[in-house]
């Protein structure tokens, strides 16, 4: 494309034709405020907060959706613009529940920041706020309509990225609301609880259920033996809540904090990620050798499982029967661990720290009780862990690193990359190749499967079989794969599906914002964990071998099926 010459606030610059005024201004470090705009979404132009003056034009122009034109002269901060922006934000505030102190987004709210930037302290408009009961009908997500500013971000991510349509814009003008179809709550809608709506919401209109007080109560009960597991994606994103760069690896400091506040044992979800690879890899080989249903689809993403149960139940026999690493851990904590250390399961409390809001719903599934007890008792998101750290007054960045506890504290680099899209597949291929061939896999870096692209594929020669695999992330891409399977066009052996764009590093419980640029940095951190691991293949985890010898017997054996595998439900 050709370049054009424009002028912003007296500064001449050359930009590519088609560049918006907002993009052009940012090239010269001029910040035009926005609210409905999100860097990873389509331009909406709903809120008009980004208005600017264009010489020769009577009406203000919305910078986010107005392309720059040759010779255009733009002013971004005149008196008229400041007053108009202030009026627009005051109109939004007039219909917004401004109880900021009790809001989950206090201190990390785009509307709050905008009010600070525009010096809005009070205004003369009457408040017209409908205070309706919050929708707390499900285990994962809370909706507060009184906070909604109708920006449309949540609707776009639900429809355009995830392809679900659990929420819509209903009614018009000042009567407009963002609600599930027919005024239902989220439990009645086909919501998969992925939490992507939370990640793009600029205010506190949608947020995860807060289970931190339940954890504090368990820690204060000296009759309880409280254990915790930490997912791989948490360790490379938590630092963002404390003004650190995305991708910073805080594993040792997270362990130190959890031990400091009183957890009896601090374990690593990566251990059961290694275990998942052993079970899932053997299941794949069993299907290939015995004419089982192919392609086999991964099962560790609960939002994805909710999706296929709701929308494609006829394809459920393609899904691996393996529980997710979170649920495998809970089942083992209430069986193997309790027996090994002579603990009463009634007194064991299993806490998970996950990047995912759907994990809260997964832990509450009726079938997740293979030991006779609920596998996982409480699930916290990364954001909730940050909240507990802030409540404690402990400066996590100053803690000395500590190691995970035995027996579920030893893991491999293959388990760590579960946190990024493509990581489960890469980990599985590292193991399946060596189990089948008996040879060392020299190049264990599967670059074709890495990155945040929505669809990737590769193949690898395993013995006499050319194993063809694919990786999809984001449910709209999952739908594309499922349609290919229905049409008989998916000639793959194994497909990794992650509900959230980017995989778990982009989970609904991760720090906000979580733009694609931030996700890339988190992924880089995940692979740094892998590179720096002493062992990088799941089948080389000696503690997993011990678990099979002492308790499970063998992969896909009777005990493995009882504690590590599950079934699914047609929810159409």
C-alpha cells in the first residue's frame, strides 16, 4: 500500500494508507483514550470516547474507526474535544453502578482510569442505574448488569472468537442489555464458562466467582489437611498482577508463598500433566492398533469439553477418556496420597490454582469423585491467587524460592508446555515416539505446533506409521475441526483442542489485560521453563513410574481407569 502524509497536533508523519487515526497517533506516542476498542477485536466505534477534531470537518471523528486520509490535519486534545469526551464519559457513568471500592476491578478498570485521565470527580447528571440481582447461577462466572457499559466486547468474543453465542445485545437505545437469550441465566444458556468475556470486559460487569475466603477458612481449620496444586500457566503470568513483565517465571516464589500461609503440602499440576501424557499416549496407541475411533481429541480443557457436550455430542467418542491433570491430581490426593500418608479423606482439602474459570465448573461435575470424595474441593484463578497475596501483605517478589513437595512435585519440561497451545501435542509426541520405537527422539522441538495461530498441523514418522496431528485453539477453530470430522475430511490420528485462544496462558482466569502480545510473552516463558528443565519427556519422570508400581499398576489398567479416566454427557 502507498503511504500518505498527515499532521497530528502539529506533527507531520507518513503512514500507510488504511491506517486509522488512532493507530497513527500511537506511532508518535500520542495516546487517544478509548473504551470499546480492543487491540485483538474488530473496530466497533460504539463509545465515541476516542473522538478527535479533523480540520474542515464539522462533526468529530472517532479515531478508532476513521482511516487517515492524505493531507488530513488532526487535533486530539483541544478544549472542545476534552469537554465532549468528558460529557460522553459522564453519560456512561450516569447508567453505571459506580460502587468502585467493592468492585472486583477496582484499580484495574478502564472506565476508572479514563475518569482519572479526564479529571472527572463529580458530575451533574442524574444516576439512572438498574440494580438487578447478580447472575450467580453457575460455579464459575458472575454477571453484574449494573456495571455493564454496553461496549460489545464480551458479545464479540463469545460470538466471533468462541462461536458460542451465550450472550447477546438485547433491546435498543438506553434499554439495551447484554444478556443470555430469552432472559435466561448462564446456567440455562449454552455457556462453556471459558471466561473470555471476563478477559475483554473493561469494567467489572463479568468476573469469576471468588472462592478465596473458602481457602482461608480451610487453612484456619487445624483439623484439615490442605494441599494445593499449581498449574503451569500460572507461574508465567502471576507476576503481571505485581507490575512484572509477562513471562516472568515465579514458580519458586509461588511455592514459598503458599507454604508461608499454611498449606500442608504444595504440589505441581505438572506432575499429573506428565501422568496425563502416559495415559493419553497409551490410549492413542491402543486406538491406532485396535481400530479405535480416530482422530482422538484431547480432553484436558474443560471449556472445550463443555462445548462438545453441548454442540457436538455425536462426536464424544472421539474424545480421550483421560481426566484433566487437575482432576487426576485430585483423585490421587484422595486415594494414593491419603493411603500412603495415612490421612482421612474427610479431612483432606484439595485446592487448585488455575488460569481457567471453567476449572471451577469442572471440579463440580458429578462424575469427578472416583475416590468416593469430590476430587478437587476449591479452584482459584491466577487473579484470585494474586488477591490472596495482596491480602496477606507478603511481598512475593522478596520471598526466597522454595521447591514443590513430594510425591507430586517432580515434573518435566513436557508437562510445563501444557500451558501453551500445541504443548500437549508436543509433549505427547516426545513420549509416543520413544515408547513405540525404543529410540531417542533427537529433535524434541516441534516448532510447527507452536505459536498462537488458531490451526496448526504436523506429522511425524513413528515406527511404521506416519502419525498426523493437528492443534486448534479457540472454540471457533474447534468447530471447524469437528465439522471436518463429521464430513470425513479429518485424516488425523490425534488432535489437541484448547478452548481458550493461545491455550491456558490465555485462560479466563489470567491477569487482565491478556492481549495477543502479552500471550506471546507468556508462551515464551512457558518454553523457557521447558528448556531449563533437567528432564523434558514425560515418560522419564521416575516418580510417575513409582506411582504405577505402588498404586496404579499399568497405563489403561483397572485402577488407572477408575481414578484417571472419566465419561462425558450429551448436553445438547
